C-alpha cells in the first residue's frame, strides 16, 4: 500500500494516529461522565453516523457527538459552537442530539441541536 500524503512528510509521520487517539480519549471521557450520572453508555466502534456516544437511562436515549481540541481554548460556549459549526467541521446537530466539545484546558461545552 502506498504512503499517504501525510505520511510522506516528517510532520505528517509524527502526527500519525494522534487525531484518532485524541478523539477516542474525548469519547471515553464523555462516557465516564455519563456513567457517573447513571446512564448505560456505548461508544461507537467507528465514525459512521452522527453519534460517537449513545447513553440510555429510564427509557431516554441521548445521542452525542464528541469533539476534542488539544490546541484551542474556548472561553465561552458560543466560541466553541462557532468553531464546530464552521469549516472544517461543519457539524450538523440533529434535533434532540448533542455535541460535547472539550478544549485544551479540559473544559466541556454542551451544544444541543436546534428544534
């Protein structure tokens, strides 16, 4: 198999796999927070569909997309929302869905889908 464009550069080789690991760590962090609230949680094995984390409790289901940033600090929920709804992410949160954004300082911002 041929090397990808990113693998051909030194910076690309050094970064290889870090985005996946960072994202998976954020998903596990979100799952742990939900479990502490008494939810039964499952993490999606792949990035297919909207939700990375599905949580169930008392017949209620929460579908959550998780975004983790290691180099950005958001001081407000509005700043985090502007970042995920703009390029390159363009996250579309369905009605009833949520997007949890973790910034470089570990703060969590919860953005809910518009009805």
